C-alpha cells in the first residue's frame, strides 16, 4: 500500500489514539509521523518523563487490543523509538465491488456481507427485528470496521433527507469519515461530554417527534466503543441511551452500538428486546453471527479498505445521481 493511499487524517487520528492509550497505561509518549510501507504503519515515539522502551515493549499486546490491531511492535530506531502496526485489517470481501454486484439497493438499506450459504446479507432500518443493532465482540474482531462499512453503504443507498446520522467514537478514529458525509447532523463525538450532549438532544428529539407524529428523516445514532465511555459519564450515558432505545418506532430513531465482549448496558440486555439485532463474533476476524428474530445467520463482513474510503464517501455525497451509479459500476471488477 502506498503512503498516499492512506488518508493523512486517519494516520493523525491513529497517532492521537496511540498517545491516549499509552497515557492510560501510565506510559506517556509523543507520537509523530505515520509512514506507510508494505502494509505497515510506522510511528516515531518520543518518551515523556521516565517511560522506558522495555516497559513499552511489555505493553505491546495491551496497545494492540486497544487499537483493534492484530499486533503492535515497539523497537529502537535511529534517533529514538518506533511503534509499528498493520496499516489496516486484511480485506477479502470488499464493500464497493459487492455493492456494485448487488445493484441498486432500496433506501435505508445497509450492506453487511455474504452468508455461509453464499447469499448477500443486508439490513434495513424498516425491519422490525433490526430497528437497533447491538454488536458485542472481542477487541480486534473487526466490529469497528463492520460499523464503518455498514454506515457508508447506508449513506450510499439513502439521501440525507431520508436518514441523518450522529456518531460517538470515544478515543477512536474508525468513524471519522462521518464528518465528510452530508448525512451528518454534527461532528463526530470523540469526548464523553459531547457524547452526552448528543444523547440528550436525541432523547429530546424523540420526545418531540412522538408528540408531533413526526418520523422523517430517520435518525441513526452510531456508538463505537461503548466500553470506552469513562466511568464518570457512564450513568448519564446509559440512562439517556435507554430512554432513546425505548422511544416508539414511529419516532424514527435507530441506534447501532458496538463494544467489547462482556459490556452490555441494561437497556439492551434486559428483557430480550425483540427490536434489537444481536451480533457476535463467529470465529475468524470479520465473521459475525447476526441474530435476526429467531434466526442466526453467520456472515463474512464486507470491508471498506482505507484506499477505497474516499471513493465511498464521494459516492455517498453524490447519491442519487447517475454519476454516482456509474462510478459504483467501476467496482464490479477488483482493481
């Protein structure tokens, strides 16, 4: 992968995330650079205080889990230290070629991938069994990439007048593409206080819609890394989330949540909600089990490689013009 195929904003965001992760482990460093070569990204590290190289190397597995990377390596280099990790997860089934092969999708539809039976799996915001999505899987399983691909496919199939999106990604960067979409209500919330503000507004909007009989455009809240919400904000966040989840279907509110295994808010887990599609890891990275009603469907998720991220954003910005459909047809054959 050439360096210019990975967006600079993504590299800068990942550098910030590495700094935050190491600071949380009491290992403060400055992270600079972000040079891509042969599918790996290399960052330069400058120690702060008494942080030692050997201590950083002992924390490699913890950092890899926090970043959702398969491996992280810290080593000495000329003039300091370096941290190296994969540029992105391997992408077998790619989103844009799959969407091109499937053809025009109905509005409010997100493309997920291919089932074990060789059939495409899509989910619609109109489906009663998947009004909300709850993804619970271990770190590094690909849940953030799944959210990003589904979000972009939904934006490609739908006009901003049909669905608008709010997103929370505490300390992350996988959903940064949201800010380039015309479907975005506001900026990505990467801090807990802003996330609480978004949920407060969403609850109020749900109440207003319920009182006035309004449901359009659909409002989709996407939360990646629910487990990363700080303890000081967790009670308020969970309470507001529960209130939005229990809003009437006619209000047109939808919520997609993702968190590491073992993190289940009471608002999702209690009572076996029939309108929440439960999603779990199913073996290899990128394989997920979707529980749609009483059915369990295992699917290979369609990835959106970083080198194709800008193309997907442009498709979402141009929809539903003929230009966008023509551009999507370019992806029928692998590049």
